C-alpha cells in the first residue's frame, strides 16, 4: 500500500517502483517497434522474391510473331 502525503503526493518509497515501470514501458515499446520493423523487412524481402520468380516464369510481353504456314487452297475438281 502506498501512503499518501499532503496534496496527493506519494511516499518516496513508491518512486523507484514508478521509475522501473516507466523503464519497462519504454523497453516494451522499443521491442514492439523493432519487431514491427523486422516484420516489414521480411515482407519486403518475400515480395521481392515473389516478383522475381513471377518475372522469370512469365512469358515475354511481346513474343516474336511465329509465321503460320500458308493454307493450302482447295483444288477444284474438273468435271469431265
């Protein structure tokens, strides 16, 4: 329990605990931010790998036109 002093101030015994809580909160926020950055970096790395793979497997945008063999004209049968 904390003993309250005049004007709502806390006793000096609670000051180190509050300072420790503030340090813990700052550490937790730093860990959270570093994990978020690591997640974003991994997502970017995976996206780059996926795009490279898709590009290597994708057909060319403008493939060379293949010449089609000319169709044979049907020959007309001569009537005798």
